[in-house]
C-alpha cells in the first residue's frame, strides 16, 4: 500500500475516497496512507466538523481502546465536472464517495461564445434547490494544452482555441470555484483518488481516443509541468516521415494511434472506403476482416514503444488505459505488449496494465474528482 509523502491538498480527499469504499478506523487510515496518527486525527476531525465524515459505533476487539470506524457521508457535498467535446458537453454531478448523482449532455459549439454555453450548463445545475447549495466547485476537462494555474487553454486544435482565458470569466459569473485542466490529467486525478491510486503511488494513465494523452502520477502527485505542458504523450515523435499530426508535425504517436489516424490508415490501406469509427474497426477486427488486425497491431507497437520509453525514465510499475478507443485494446495489445516487453529494461518489474471500461462521461467524472481535492484543501 502507499507509503510515500502526501501533498496536503490531497489528504482529505484521499480519506473520503478510502472511507467511501468501506468504513476504516483512524489507525487503518494512517497505515494505508503512510501518515502519522496526529496528522490523520487532525484531518478527520475537520472532515467530521464539515459533516463530510461520520463516526460509527466503536468496535471492541481484544484489549486496548475500542476502534471507531469512520465512513464518508456521500451526499453531504457534491462536485460538478464537465467534459468539453467539439460538439457536446457531458456533465457529471458527483458525491464525495465518487458515485454519480446525475449526468447530462448538452450540445456545444466551441466557436460561439464558449463561456456563455459553459456557464449556462453549470447554472442550470446550481439553480436546482435540491443540489445547488451543496456543490463545492466545478471542474472542466478540456482536450489540449491547458495551463491550470491561470485557467487558460493554450492550444486545443480539436476545439479551435488558442490562448483562450477560460476560467477567469467563468469564475466571475459562477458562485463556486472553477478549475480547468487537460482532460487526461483530470481523469488521472480520478484514478489517483478512486482507481489505480488505491494500490500505487506511481503510475501512468494512457488515454486513447480522438487524441492520445498520458497522465503521470509520481509520489501521489499528478505531474503537470510548467504551465501545464506535461503529458503531451501523443506528440512524442516517432518518425520524421510519418503521417501528419493535428499539431502540424509529422510522425507523432497521435498520428498513428488516435481515432482519426486509425481511420485514415484503414482507408489508405484499402481496408474500407469510408473512415471507420472505433466501434466499426472493432467489429471488423472481431470478424477478422483482412488487414484490420495487422493495422491495429502496428499501431499498438508504436504506442508500446513510446510507452516503454516513459516507463524506463520514470520506473513506474503500473499503467491504466482509458478512453473511447479502449474497445480496440484487445487488438492493439499484441503489438503493444511485444514492444513493451522488448523496450522496458529488465531491472524494472513487469508493467501492470489495467483497462478501464469507458463511456463518454469518463473525463467529466475526472473533472469532478479534480475539484474534490482542491475544494477540500481550500
């Protein structure tokens, strides 16, 4: 279990996430988090005062003082997360234990007053008397290069945004804190609280879909880098003569593995006449249509070679796969695993790979998780 130092702004969120799965006493929490008893007592006392955590009847086992189990009060507060897509918004209202209160979908047009559209979607939730007063904050998961410190979208080719200051005008309009981050990093925060982070202090989150991204967790910190640039794994160069990427360069991982790239290669190889969706590619692979499994294995090998390089640099023991294209993972795996086995240096342990079931609300849940840690710190 985790034993490395924790960031202060995450401790309360981690305690709520842990006690949301089952009640734990303070000693168990301290052991699982690698924290001192006094630190755990301070944080749990504050959470109890806020009404987010409650004590259960003491448990007596053998000699010594009775142990008092603690459990989260799921509906004491909520966080709202929105995933911004080129043609729609997905929103998730999340409880303190990570479960969903509700989700919704709204059309979205990135080129037409994006702040107004985003604010309207949030205001509709906040206006609901049954939940609005309990919303701690709002998170936005946006594809592209995001500076979370300033709330600026530095570059989002899929949305057509460059140097768009998104958070400041939203913060002026909305009555609760607003955070914005890259969609993959937002989901990585969710994995840290409710997923892979329950077993690992250091891990990677590989997102495959309309783009390719990577979340990096080191010593229980989501690594963002200066101005939020870290994690642009999709733009790791693999070949100067490769296909053109949406960033304008050639041969990026994204240009081989993202949805649009796989679709374009399927047409270029004569496997189909129209660019296929990931679901169609999956069906073609299941039916063993000529050339499709080879195409996906080739893409998996490029992906695995690049991932092995990151594993070698950071020495992480685990990688979790998320994203819309997870349906293709069984067919990306042969090439990916072959490249990882060949590329990861022998002194490192075997890489633990987990694939998450995914739907369109995944990044929205991540954005809500991102807000949970920040709101409790405040």
